[in-house]
């Protein structure tokens, strides 16, 4: 990975979300004068005034040649028109695909992704074209403002959940490379860290729940950041240290209990109501109506709260559903509701549907409990009494039910929600781009090491692992430890290991790199160990002599890095750490 270039005029952050994506930027000069002078696209047009948005859906539309057609709201609306013209077989439509990088435990560069109808494309192409679409939209804004900015004058920041694997982070980096962003212009930012940094700059009146006189910027202040996004909840705990920096107090944790879990539960209600075949028919034949239902749900998710006991009213594509119900069951939607388990809990009024609030609240129960369990687990890793604040960020944190559930469970903690919680990650990522050294230390999430072969020692090694190599007893698959899970690593910490070539004129050395959930694994194929990837080191000026190599794994950044040196000459070796 190339060293980060310091030659830039603007920082641009791309928040590539599960449900929504967006970008923000600031110039180097503006940041020096006012770090909060951050610009973003203020109005992604959803096609209706109610859904004017600061972000756009993470949706991509391609033609049958896998060429870009549109992204975001434009992709949603265009695909709806295509479906009404019965031409959807000539296109590919992808939505909410980011979660594949969290759920897939075997991420590869050639990984395949299916669109909503089952047609497949390489996943990296889908991510790269989406990133490129956001970049092109940005340059359109630059043109409108009369800013003549070239790609090479930008430092790019790409956000990812802190709980993502090293392979998932590398996948995003390579997707950005494919979109035209060079390695030395790109930083990966961890989403809860970015939000935490942003909130350091906010005045108290921008922090809902903060009392007069409260400050997050005093040295020694400890607080938890809970980033509730579309796909995941992502938790970290920070302490403010000297010179305006932050350190991580426990390794990040989280799970797939973001806002889309509510959508899936809502989807199940509709299956019980009208049946999966009818719902699938609506999705295929009238995708615009289907999308409108879930756009409406987005507004409801943010406004309904635990104290609300009357009905929730939602706009509803009644005419479309009446037509589909009559076609498939011979009855209109009102009759279908009357004969469903939801009789008396749903009511149609013209083009609106009124739903019992308790039914909507039930959608949040599992997600709320999962988030609370994650918060408890994180508190158990630190001194509970010292962490006085829970900072809620991310779009799903705007939900009143989520806020109220956390406040009720942790009444002794101050729960703070910044204005525009959904933009905290994006704007914080811009600040992080200007100050990537803001987080001075992090906690290692795994034990890292490489696989080596050593002379067999009967006093140390398992006899079952004894092998013969060129007439000598060896023990293979030994875990050579570099750093232990839970270790505190300063930014840029280099952990050194020594290795040797084994053949004359050897040109490359390849090491399998492993991670483990154990503190001190002995073998790389024991339980808890996972192959992370391969470290390839090029030997400068190969010779007949055995060559010694000094290999430094570099921790403390948002990504794992490596450097290697030939001991005899001191020359740095070309290295590639391939995780996908």
C-alpha cells in the first residue's frame, strides 16, 4: 500500500451505506479556519417533496451489458419505469448490497453478487461503479459551483463499519481503485470513529441530551459511540487525551441489527397479510409502488416513539394493491385485511393505511434488544462508572424508539444525539481526512501472526505434527505471533519478525497470514484460527546465500499494513498483503 500523499487541496468523504449513501467535502484552507465548514449535496431528489433527502439510496442500475445506467433515487425511479414497460429482463438492479461484505466470511476479489432477479455480476464491479457514480455526481456539483478541481487534487475518504474484517476493508479499497482513486489518495475511515471526531467539534446546542456546561472535549472524558446505521450497529468507546486526540478503550463490537432489520420485519407482516406470491408479484410488476411503501416506512421509523398509543398513518399504493389482490385472490385489499391476522389492527382510509402503533413498536423489539445487549457487552470491557455518556449516531439512531429504549435501560448514563445524527459519520470522515492522526491508539480485534515451519522439538511440539523435510524433522503450521488480541497499539506501531529464505536464488517469500480469537495460539490450523491472506515479499537481487528478512506488521491504523527489509543490504522489499 502506497504512503498517503500530502499533496491535496480538498478532502472528499464518501459514506457508502447499506441503505443510503452520500458525500461531503471541505477545502484544506477552509478546514484550517473552520473545521465544520463542510459541504454536501443538500437535496437528492427522490421524486417527491416528502422524500427530499441528504443522502441517496444505495441502488445501482446496469444494462444487460453490465454498463452503468444510474445510481440512487434515479436508479430506483428508472427501474420502476422499466418494470412497468416489462423490460426488466434487459437490466440489472442492485440494492442494499453492502451487507454482503459483513455477512460473507470468505471475501474474494472475484466474488459474485446477484441482482434482485437473480442475475449475477462480480461484486467488486457493483461497488466500483457505485463509488464512481458518487464521484461523478460530486464533480457535477463542483462544476455548478465553478470549482475547477481535478481528481489528483483530492484526498478521498471511504467509510466502513469498525466491525468489518480486514478483507472487507481491502475489498472496499480495491473497489475504490477500480473506480479511479489511487492508493496514495485514499484513507479508510471507521464509521463510529468518524462520528466521534465530528462530535468533538460540535457546540453544546447541537447535542440533544447534553446539559449546559457539558463538554466532550475535556481531557479524560470517556464516552461510548453507538453508530446505528442501516445494516449494522457499530460500537466503540473513546477517551479524550491531550492535544485534542482520542484513544480507543476497548475493541469495537457490533452486529447486523441496523434499520434494515425493521424493514425485514415489516416485510414479514405483508407476507402474513397478502402472502409471499402476491407480494413478489407486486415487487416484479409494480416496483415503484413497492419502493414507495418502504420509503414511507423510513419516515415512520424516525417519528414513532414508545409513548405513542394511537395509530400510525402511512400513505399507501391502494389502487395497485387492490388490483393485484383481485387478480390473485378475487378480493380487494380491504377484504384481504378483514380475513387476515391483522383484522382490527389495520384500517384503510382512501389512499392511507392506519396501523396500530403497538404493531409498529413490535417491529423494533428485537433490534432494540440486540443493540442494548451489544452496549452491555461493551460496558463490561471497561470501567462502567467512568463512561458517562452514550453518543448515538447514524440514521437509525434518529428513531425515537431506539433512543427511548437505550435511555430506559441505562438511566445513569447521559444519552446524547447530535443534530443530523445520520450525517455525523459523513462529516466526521471529512475531518478525519484532514487529520488522520486524530485517533492515537486502537485496540487490536484479533491475534495476528504468520505460519512458519521450524525444527521439530519433542518437548514443545505435538508429535502428530512431525513431518520430514529434506531428511530433517520439522514442525509445520506453527503460529508465529506478532500481536495479541486486546493489545493497545499506538498509531503506526510496528511489530517486527525475522524470517529467512530456504532456497538458492529465491526471488519471493510467501507467508500465509492468520488471525485468531485466542490470545496465544500455537498452530495455525487449531480452532479459532482463520487464514487472513498471503504476504508476498520480493527479494532484492536474489543470490545463492540464505537471505534474512525483517518483516514489520504495522498496527494502529484503520487497515493492517506491512513493510519488509533485506537485513544484509537494508533495502526495503516490495510487499503485497493480499487478503482477498
